[in-house]
């Protein structure tokens, strides 16, 4: 792993907010992050055990803006859906600082 943490930010949408009730949290992660890297980062940052990690890559989207000769571009990104063990809950917006050794 090249960076300090593979987790860039929490993704807060309607669908991800509803999934938080069942223990599933959605994060935007680095493109070179693996499932093991994400699992270790969640355990280190939030102090909870992870049951599973699902990863998906959202493709870039290019479209023409209405009434203009211009293109709107949305970059591609990688997101991870992390399922926690048991009935644990976390606040995905507040990252706990890792302890220095």
C-alpha cells in the first residue's frame, strides 16, 4: 500500500444511509486499494471488526450540456461497501486518529 490510508471519504447518499441501519457503510477508496487494505484501514481507523468488503468501480461519464457546445465529465472512482460484524455501528464522517507506536 503506497498511501497512508486507502479510504478517501465516506459516501453519504440516500441508499447508503439506509444501508447503515443494517451495518453496511460505503466509502470512496483509492483505485489501487485491495479488500485487505480496506479491511485493515477500517479496523485501524474505527476500531471495529469487518465481516466483508465489496468493491466496485464506477466508470467515468461524459455528456453534452444542454444548449452549449461543452462537455461535462465525471471521473471514475472506486467505492467499497464494508459490512461490520455483529450489531456494531460507526460514524463514517468522524475518523478516529490511529495511535502512534
